[in-house]
C-alpha cells in the first residue's frame, strides 16, 4: 500500500510525499513506516497507541480511529495534520 | 562567601533561546557588548527549553513539539551546529487498553545530571512526568515512582488544575555535592526531594502559602513557579511561587516568605527567579501583575527586576534601561537566566520577543534582540574548552 506523508512529516522521509509499506493493519503499516523512518510514528501516535488529537488518518476516503483497523495491499493511507492555531 | 559550585567563566556567552515559533541563539563578543542573533532553528516548532551540557561544553538538547505532531527532543553534539532527533523521547509507560493512560504533550524542562554522571539528563514534561536519560539524551525512561504512583497522580491533579497550556513538572535540580540528592517542582503539585537518586521522594511544602481559602496541607494546591538552588551554598534554595517569593535553608525544613519584604504596590508574584552563582545572599525576581484576573504583565506596565543582596531581607528595584511605561510584557519561568562571569550577566526574554541583558548584575539593562517570537526560555552557555 501507499502512505501519503504530510509536509510536516517529510523531514523524516527525505521529503518523499508517498511511501510504499506493507502491513495487514494500520498498526502494522505505521510500524513498518517507523522501521524505515525512525521516530515518525511517535509524532503521529501516542505512547498509549492513540492517534494524536490533531492528526487524522484516512484509508482511501474513510477516516480510521483505531490502529487495529485492517488494511489491504491496494489501500492508500493518508496522514493529515489538522493544522490550527496561530 | 563560600566556594561556588559554579566556577567563574569569562569571554563570549551564547544564549540559547526557545520560542513559540522555533529556537534561536544570540552570541556575544568577548566583552558581552555586541550580540548576533542566529537564523531560526526548527522554525514553527514550539521550543520549550534549550539546554547546553556544562560537562562536555558541546552537547545541547532541545525540547520541541508542534501544534499537531507529538513531542520530541533534538540533540546536537557540536554546540548547535547540527541536530538529530533522539531515538526515544520521553513517553509514559503504556497501560492496558482498558485503562486511561497518559501521553506526553511536550517536554517542558531539561536538566543535565551531576558532573559524575556525564551522560545522564533529567526531563520534566506536561502533563507532569519525570524522565531520565543515561545516554546523553538519545533515549529516555520514565520514573514510575513519580509518574504512576497513585499519591503523586492525585497531587498532580487534572489538566484543569494546571497552567493554561498544561500542568508541568519543572525545576529539576541535582545537588552539585551528591547526584542522589534531587529536587523537582510541579505546577501544580508542590516541591519534592529525593535523597536516594529518585527511588523515593518526599514533599517540601511546609511554610508555603496557597490561594486564599484552600488548605496548605493539601499538596495539590501548591504551585511553585520556579525553584533554584544556590550554587555557592547548595543548602539554600529560593523559590518564586504562585503565592510569593521564598527562601529555604537547611537544616530547616520550612520555607520563609521573603517576598513580604517587596514593595506592596509591586507584590511578590512572578514566574522566574535567578540566584547569583557566587553569592548565596543575592537573587533576582521579575515581578508581574497577579491581581484580580492575573493579567500576567509587568506591574503598571513598568518592567523591572528586583534584587536582594541580603537573602531576602530587602529588595531593590532595577529598571534602568527598561521602558519607563506602557510595556505590557512579562517574563516566563524559564526566560530569565544568568551567566557565571565575575560581574554576573543577567538575561531576560519577554513574551513580546525581546531579549534584554545586563552586564552589571542588573544595574542597567539593554535590549539586545527584538522581533523574535514569544520567548519561552533563555539559557546561557559557554562552549568549547
């Protein structure tokens, strides 16, 4: 599958906006992403395995709230920073 | 005067500045007369604290977060020329799915450990947590005695009990004579001491006032803003609290409210406190307006430091160089610091993005940088051998 990386996190991916990873669940996909780009997962997910309050994750066009959500190899995952504030 | 645990330094000073929109450095000439500001580092990141390691004079840690991403720490081993992100920033222990665990929102405070523990650091977080690194800041482990203990969790209160941008663990202090002797403070949650390297802690709140109408024996109600140890006499602590200015002298276990000797029209509310590195009787505060709804600005719009040279028996206003009126800024708890020169340099960073410096222990002040973002922290460093 492909994970779309928001601009705020591209310092981890050498500015790549799309990264191919494998995983049967969102948790596995994020683990694979972090294995390749260490540190990126903790900016997205808390130590309690919750998606951070101002981060949204969509698979295709559906928002996911739980890391246990299953994924297919053909899915496209979008990580979105809910930019707000001044 | 006793021999100080902070030896006299000379020459150029580097200020490490954390702001709401990134980090900056200000570097002086040898005489501390001219200053040059750096381009922003990590522009857009919220930088709560940037601290240099006095043990190797080249390592620097930077506590960073953004409005949307999780917190992290950046590390430099070449005096800030280049940075890498640490492998495992402070994070609370994972709890079972059925329980509501805590997540670090940001690291607020960084303290290098004792000189005999060259790679060890402590960190304080929001919500309140205590963490330690033994590899120069690359990886961090939580102190379960503080972070998970039911009594401490009760004293920490909830998010609603903390400061507007989150409750904080701060003022982590290591006794320069003994690495096992530690202090830290929580806003809210009081002051705490360990004599066994952090295996256990006890409270140090006797003598401290709390907001009128509340019970001072309840640790939750105590809000220390900034606690400092006297480098020339480690048996003496000073504290700027939500409810006054205090001094603490061993072997007593009671804080004495020395802020009652401040001018009544100014009061003794504020955030930062600085202690003279070579004279335990001398300390500075930067008062703010804590009346009514807590405007948190300089009293009457007239900023000034106040110095005591007799351990708090009396205070003298130091405002030469500061705006005479209509200056509605203040100084946060990590944004006032000193260097260790013989004539001690003082530095304050304002909520309106200015850095003010004094080369003569507060007698006169000069603005050395302006138009920076809101300043959260200022630390003085001397790099190299």
